[in-house]
């Protein structure tokens, strides 16, 4: 299909501009509603920080979507309505959580409702994986529920250091946008373009040292959009490779969440119980500064996103080169950290 690049650029620009303008307003709303993140043992802020910065991203995203959607050549109205309704529910839940600290059960129940709204609107995981998919396609609704809820929580879990969730989601959404352009899924391109614009518009005030946090209002919404957009644009277009591509596009939050679940299961702790075992915590505890840890994770996310795109365009030689580069980068970071530790030990 022929792409209207002007629409994609407009979606990104509108979301970016409105998010930048409304972030100070979100800060005022958070303070007025008492949605503040007070210093705690797991956190890094030494002073109370306003939450609900996600309101600015939501405002930018929905403004872009509502302005651009009438110009789309194809707009599945039922699915679009389901996506909007689910987005509203997840945002309201996030706002209540930021202001009143909802229990894990309440938040999880709300996520199930949101995922059900999306599934009932007709959005489903749909990929070809013979012969496995022949047995699983009857469970596509359940798999879609699990996928959306999983991505929502994956992004929420990495929101632990200034600028990490917004930056990683920017990278993931740009990757998904490119994949959806290749596959020709217009609505998914607009969703991911608007999401990237919103995240990058919020990042200047959220990068270390942050002025405001996105809170669950933002993190759960970002995960929701990524989850639904991947269902619409990736799983319906890349056949047997769709799972690999989708996971690589959002590798950091997915793998970090998987490791967290395994870690807590081994330690016989509740899955929803917070800890300091996430990748960003480990990097900072090993001696990297907040900015260094975030930039390292940005780099890892970018490399995995590039690999996803290369696999999608079936450039396997370039994929091998990037994989080798990725391995070398990890070895260099490990060696650099060991060298710093050795130098610090000699000074003592």
C-alpha cells in the first residue's frame, strides 16, 4: 500500500508538541491531587516528586490520534473504538493508583478488563506457525489477553530510573512503526508514531535529574499502546517470525519482566512484589551512575530493535553482523566495569 508520510509525521509532531506544552500542567495537577512519589528505600529520589506526568503523554497521544484518524484510508471502527475505550480505562486506573496507591489485585483486575475490551472489539493475535498455530488459534483471545497484560506490566516494571521507560518505549515504538510501515498497517503506524512523539516530548523533563515522573498513569498506558499496536501491525504480517520480531522490538521490558517472575518464583516471593533485582537496579548497584545505566539500556534496546527490523526485511547477513556487535558491546561493558572495580580497589 502507498503510505501517506505526511500523516505519520503529523501524528508524531502533534503528540510531541502537545506533550511538551502540557507536561508543566500535568505537574501542577499531580501536586494538586497529592499524587507524589515520596523517598523510599527502593527509589532514588531524595525529595517528593510529582507523578501523573503520563497525563501529558496521554494528551499528546490522543490529540494526535483524534486529529489524524479521519484522514486514514482504512479505519476499523469497532477496533478503534475498543482501543480508545481500553485506553481511557487504563489511564483512569493509573491516575487513581498514582493518587491513592491501589492494591495489586485491583490494578490487575482493571488490566484484565482493559484487555477484554480490546479482544471483544476484534483485535486478536493472529500469526502463522504450522503446525503449532493450528492447535493454538482457538485460544487466540486468551493469548491476546496474556500478551496485552504482559506488555502493560513489562513497561511498568522498567519505570524505576529517570528517563528509562520513556526512552525505551520511544525506541520500541519507533521500531514497531518501521515494522508496521514495512507491513503496510496504516493504523498501527499512526499509533506508534504518536506514541514515539509523546514519549520524546516527555523525556526532556523526565531524564535525569527528572522534574516529574510519569507514574502508572503513563507507564501502564505506554505498555497498553505497545501491546495493542503490536497485535495490529506485527502479528498479522510477519507469519512465523512474528513472535521473534515482536519480542526483539520490546526486548528490554519483556526480558526484564521474565527474569523478575523467575527470580521471585525461585525466592518464593509474590510475583507482584517489588524488589531491586531489575536490570537498571543491578547496573546502578554495580557502580554505574543513573545516566550511564539508562544510556546502556537505551543502547541494548536500540540494538535489539535493529535486529528485529533486519529480520523483518530478511537481511540475515546484516543481522549476524549486528548480533556480533551486540556481543562485543556486552563484553566491552563487562570488561570496563571490571577495570573500574580493580582501579577503585587499588586506590583503597
